C-alpha cells in the first residue's frame, strides 16, 4: 500500500467543535469498514481552513471513492514518495 496525504478544504475547520470533528471521524471510519482493509486512515491535522489526512491505500482512486462515500472533500491527493525526519540529518 502507498501512503497518501489528502488535503481537504473545509472552511472554518479549525473552529469545528470536538463533537463535529468526532462525527466526521465516525463517518470516515464507518466507510473505511465498508471498504475493507485495503484503505487505512492513520491520522489527520486540522488547521484553520483545511484538514490534512494521512492514509494508506493501493491507489488514488480508492482515496477518491472514500471521499465520495463520506461526503468529505479531497481537493488534493499526493502520494508520499519518501519520509524525511530529523534522524536523516545524522
């Protein structure tokens, strides 16, 4: 499976309540269960007007199908080519 970063444009995302974010997460997890083990949500970062989600999936179309079923936008889907962290600095 490949790792993807999904950029979701959601105006006011950073101001959503815990309950609103929890509902979106529940909807996402429900669809993930329906789609099976070929797609996994690892985590998300909520910013002012966007949510950046990290998923594992076999291809971009699987990510798009998940977005369609959840009703959440997937404005940009980027395959991760390499992971860079401070450990590579030596």
